[in-house]
């Protein structure tokens, strides 16, 4: 069915939306520089050499360069001790030249991600994972919003998609995507005011719940999980999934698959994000916005 869609489906182009955010940030950074102020500085920490993590960190560093931020990539062997990693984070916390700190997850099994994230100064927590940051988000206080849900909010705003009074179904309840996404969509305010159902692996009647959704956010990590028979005519479908699926036909031996069966769902959805080129670029744009914000707060201190 590729290319033949019954209703007028609009693709939510994350690359284009992210580019417009980056263009605006570039101007803001140039303005800071012309006022003699320091430009934002993001430090990314990468432990080990997980292929997907390498790709994500490289994209983040490249995006920083694109908008005129300073960026530093600190790499450690997978055998690094938690103590050494914590020491590095403490140094970065007190370094006035550093605005944002991100630790690329997952970390090796011998290191507790929780302990590492908890060590990051909340004022530099541009990934939005620290308990203080999450607490503020839940309470509706100004804070760093985790990059992926923030990126989805920015995408909804860019395409002027109404969320108020609509039924949003979030599939997945992780701390980095599903849970914060459900909080944002249900909060009072722009890209909020939705009636939200959050689903997970123990949810019964998922198909029926999805069929009543005006907006579906699929964040479960199961390639092609959401199919047309789960989608109401004209619904907004946001695909967060990124899974490497073996594909011997490709040079690199795999392809990236989302959680939505794109060609199938395109026959029903009103708006749909592609993978790649949907939520991924928006996540990076959101991270940049958080880092700019961290830097701006420092200037206004
Ligand atoms: P995660 O921590 O593995 O969480 C997956 C969630 O999906 C869990 O809450 C799980 O339920 C639920 N789930 C699993 N199977 C299900 C099923 N059959 N029916 C209903 N719910 C089910 O994953 P994550 O970190 O949130 O990431 C989700 C996906 O998004 C992954 O593919 C990841 O690579 C991708 N991702 C993309 C971006 C981006 O920038 N585009 C950023 C982050 C993540 P339980 O809680 O009951 O186990």
C-alpha cells in the first residue's frame, strides 16, 4: 500500500521542524556572542562503545556545532569505575564554563545510572532526568523537560496540532519518554490539557483504547507494533520507536524501525511522523533548547 493513502495524511517532518528551531537558536547564539557573552557549552559523556550510543552522541555534538554552541565529548572505557565517573561529574558541576551535562545511556551494568544521574547538578541537567528536574515537571514548575517529550511538544506546536480536550494515548511508561510525555499532555497549558491514557505491557484492550485516541504516542520499542486497525480515522500518530532490525540487504546490516507500521497506519492517520526523520531530530533540537536555556539562566543570575 506504500504511497496510496485513503485520507489526506500529513507527514510531520521532524527534520524540517528541527531545522527551524536550530535556525532560531543560531541567531540567539550569535546575539549572545555579539554581546560579548559566553555561548552555551554542552558536555557529553560516553562510556564504552555501544554503536547506537556512538551515533546519538555524534549527532548531538554535530548539532551543537551547527548552532554555534561549544561542545565537549568525554569518552571513557566501559571498565571505568562509578567513582571515577562521579568525580568527573562533580568537576563539571562546578566548572562555570559548562552549561549542560549529559551522560549517554545505557551505562555498563556495573554502574548505576540512577547514582550517576543523581550526581548531576539540576541546573545543568539538560537531559531532564534528575529527580529534582522530574519533580518540578510533575508540579508544573519551570524546569528542563526531558528531550524526547519536549521534542514532541515542539513538533505539536510547530504543526499547530490541538491537544486541548483531546484524548491522547501514550504507549510506554518509561521515565525518559512515556511517563513525562503523559504528564506534559495532561498539564494545563499549550500542548497540554489533553485527557491522557498511559498504557504499558500489562494494559488490557490496548487496541480498543488506541481506537478511541485522537493522538497516539507510541514509545514501546516494538518495531511496527501500531497498525491501522488500532488507529481512528484522522488521528495524530507520533512514532518514538528506534530499533535496529537486522537487514542483510543493507550495507550496515540493519535498518532503523519505528513502533508504527508506517505504510499501514498512513491509510488511517491524519498526521504521522516518519522514522527516521520524525521524533529523532526533534529530540536533538529540544536538547539544544535546554542547553541554551541553562546558559541563559547563568547570564541572568
Ligand atoms: P523502555 O524503557 O524499554 O520502555 C518501554 C515501555 O513500553 C515500557 O513501559 C513497557 O511496559 C512498554 N511496552 C513494552 N511492550 C509493550 C506492549 N507490547 N504493549 C504495551 N506497552 C509495552 O523504552 P524507552 O526508553 O521509553 O524507549 C521506547 C522506544 O523509543 C525505543 O525504541 C527507544 O529506542 C525509542 N527512543 C527514541 C528516542 C528518540 O529520540 N526518537 C528517544 C528515546 C527513546 P512495562 O513498563 O510494563 O515494561
